[in-house]
C-alpha cells in the first residue's frame, strides 16, 4: 500500500492556500548588527523587533522560510506546558512555577494582540479548547485543574460532565472533559506568510536555502559561516527548533526532533461537522500520545494529528493509525476519504520546557516542545528585547539555564521508537483502567 492509496495529497493541507515562500537570492552583507539563525515564527518575530529598533538584521534559513514546523503544525494556540505545576515547582521552586504559568497567559494574549495590531490575515479565532478525559478519575483531576486556573489566573475554564459532552464533542469516547476559552486556532502557514511579510517590511533580510555551517566568536563579534559565504555580526540569536542541525552542536545534543503527523478529511457535510464538532473548538485528550484535532478554518474538514515516532520510517502505518484513531472517536467517519497527510518535526528537551538562554555570547530561543505557535513568537520577541538591552521587555520566566544534554545522543534520535512505544503502553493501561 502507498500513501496515495490513503490520501489524495502527501503534503500539508495548509500549503494549498499558503505554500512556503520562495525568497529571491540576495547578496550576503559582510557585516551586520545581528544574525538570526532560523526564519520560522521565533526568528521572524525576533528579527522584526530588532529591525524596528534600528538594528541591521539578517536571518538565515536552511530551507525556504517556514518550510518546517511553522507551516506544518496544527495551528492550535494552546501555549501548552507539558510538566505539571507540581513537577515544575518541585524542580525549580514554586515561584518559578507560578511565573511560568502566568507567562503562558501573557503569551497567549500577546499572540492575539499581535495578530490584531499587525493586521495579520491568518484565520485566527479564539474558539476555546475542549480536552476529553479518558476516565472518571482523570475527569475529576481535570475539573480541579480548571477550577485552579480560574482562581489563580482568572482564565475562563470549566468542567464539562459526560452528560453534557456532546454539546462540545460529538463522541462517546470520553468521560467528560474541560474547556478553556483562552485558546483558539489559526492557519499556521498564513500566519507565517504574514509574519514574514511584516518582518521584511520592517527591514529584516531573509536568506533562504542558506544553511549556517558554523558560528565562531572573535573577541567582541561573531563570524557566521554559511553555505553562501560568511558574515560578521555583533550578536547572534539562534531560533532553530525541530530542525536544528550540526551548525549548533551544543543545542543539537539538547533538542530531540520528534515527528508529528497530521491528516485532513475530505470535505464533510455541514450537518455532520455540526454534529461532530458542534462549537468548532480546538480539541485534545488526556493520553500520553493523545490526538489533537480541530475543524479547518472554513469548518468543512477535520484535521487530526499525533506522534508517529514508533513506526521506524514506515510512511503508511502512521496514517493508518491516525485514521483508526479518528474513526474510534467518530465512527460516522468510517468511510471518509483523506484529502491530505503530512508530517513535521517538533523539538523536545529533557525537562520539556521552552526557554531562552545564553552560552558563549550566543542567545538561544528554542525548545518549544510541540507548542511553538504561542511560544515561538513570544520567546523570540523577548529574546530580541534582551539583545537590545531592554530589561523589562527582555525578561522572561523562561530565561534560565540550557536544557541538559541527552546521554549518547548527537542528533540521531535512535531511542524515540522505544520512548513512543512506552507511552503507547501507558495509554493502553490507562484505557483499560477506565473501562475501555
């Protein structure tokens, strides 16, 4: 069986309306104020802020800008933090945990205001997020968590008992769930295209298909070697994430690329869409390898994604698994054709926290752990202001030590199939305990 037997297009659904921007080749300037490595959300947001502050800024990208996760993700503006509040407090202290949680609220608000103020046409809607509970105990825990969000941060969050579940998700797969109204969705490729437009208009120069080969410190400046020549910069900001390569070996040993695959259904009847996703919300679930899904911006298809790292390069099995997961949740879609399937890399680190940090004079904004739609523009912008010396706008709860290196790892995630399989087994146990 081939991929084309399962889906009409082996390419991101988002690229139909906003394919990666092909940039004209430009001469490389010999000396600039700042070099930004990476032209995804983080690099463009940072470059725009720096250029508007009067700095000369060049961004280098190994591919076409946005060709990686920036135009391949699900477009859910969750700003998710994977470790629990208790886990963060235990490791970094309660003050840090409170600051991180509060900054998540600020980052989501920043994204919405940024899109509005810059007039970015990217189908942004604050629809809310429903997260389905797998069992009764998980529902009770999630309900307490929603109540805590209301009390601590004033976020509009609430529990949805199973009896009311079909008002949010047209499925009996869950045992209730919770809703957060501070989360929504956008068209990720349109968002990147619009971000590129305003960044270039601000003065950022973007060099596409120009991999950085090395960064060398030379007293009070840096020599950045690329595939098309070298440039000298006073400052360097590295904004690579799931596609980090050998140009930054220190970072590469700390970020593990994890493949996430998505599928899109063919267009569905309006009545069926209203039955399955009655409020048009973004959707998630309480499993280690839980799926995330949503309606497309036009409300005519369902897009669903999940990790496929345990299939060892098999291009067909992850698509079959995603379609099976879709039908488990919505049996009405049993005979539905898939219009698109695609994948992209997210980046995980050992403590699963996004961050910015400095090493040998180079500033890094990275490690977005599958939630870069919110964290990349936020942390990229904060990093830019840090380079500008703005103590207020450059401060962040995510500015701390680099993530720890991964033992026996140097860029090839040989261990990920076993890790994903371990999570899968945990999910099987959780489903059985919940009576499934």
